[in-house]
C-alpha cells in the first residue's frame, strides 16, 4: 500500500514539474523576424517550429516588404542561423504573440512567449512570432507559453514589445 502511494505521489510530482515554466538560464541572443507572413496554403493550426533551411522556411513564410525605412524582410543566412516560430490558427480577434525571452539551459533553448487576444475584427489574421537565432545556440527548443504574471512571479520585468523596429 505504501509503495503504491509513493509511486502515485512520485508520478504526480513528475507530471506537475514537467508542466512548470522554466525562466532560468542564460539569455540567448536572437533577432525578431520582420516583414514576413504565413503562407495561405500552410496548414491552419497551432505550430511550434524550428526551421534550419531555406526550403522549409519558404514552405511556411512569404516575404512581405513594405515601403519606408526598414521595410525589407529580415535577412536570414541558414548556414549561420535558424528560425524559431510560433504560429496560431486563423482568427478574427486582434491577437499578438510576443517573445518574452529566449534562455539557454544546458543543451536546450527555452523559448517563452506571451499571447494576448484583443477585440473581434471584421477580417481574419494568422498570428505568429518568429526569431532568428545563431547556429552556435542549441537547436533543441522547448516552447513555453507564459503570462506577464509568470514573469513577475519570477522577478522578471517585461515591458512588452519594442514599438520601434531596430535597424537592419
């Protein structure tokens, strides 16, 4: 009886600890990916991707240059970089996905992101976020959705996305 209780308690503890958000580790460098869109023919659903080559990237994303300063899509050199992306299903709600942090813990990267949903719109959109990471970082990525409260509880100040795009 005691052995069964111990095994049950151990299983529950393992299950709960595997669901915990890991916000520790060393901050890894990344650049946010700008001026791309999710291709219309890409499978509608939630996707958490690590992309290592141009062919796989082109199957998911299209370039969407805009006029003005910094209107060109982010340049990606797949021989030196890879892409981490989170894509949500099509929605008619104003939705943003922001990278909260990218941390290296051992031989893994922990990609933490925040999803914020707003008001309904008269159109649909395909929310996504993507970052470009140097290949010297591990490519074994653990995706973890976090909230602002998770970050505050861990003593991490998150001010949201930078309103201005950094220079290329």
